[in-house]
C-alpha cells in the first residue's frame, strides 16, 4: 500500500484497516509456523503497511494537537 493511498483514507478507515491487517498478520504468522505460508515476504510487507498507517494517524494527531495549542495561545 502506498503512503498517498493511506493519506486519502479517513481516520476511521485507517483504524479499521489496521485491525484487519493485524488479524491478517496473526494468521500469517500461524501459517508460517505450520510451514503453510509460501511467500514469507508478505509478513514484512504487512508489518510495513501497519507501520505506515500508524504513522499517518500519529501525524494527524500531532497536527491536531498543534492546532489546539496555537488556538489556545491565540486566545490569551
């Protein structure tokens, strides 16, 4: 998943997608332990996608905090 695709999603969509990917990752790890996972590079890609989504959420959270801080300073 590309970062621009993630940035186009809403926070709710990202959170839902993170939950889905984390469940998918658990399943893939289980398959890997049972030697049923043929493409092990998918583990790496899923972990990266989860990290990207969490990064975008964190960036948005920091921007919101910064905006609130600026508004509070402007009120004084």
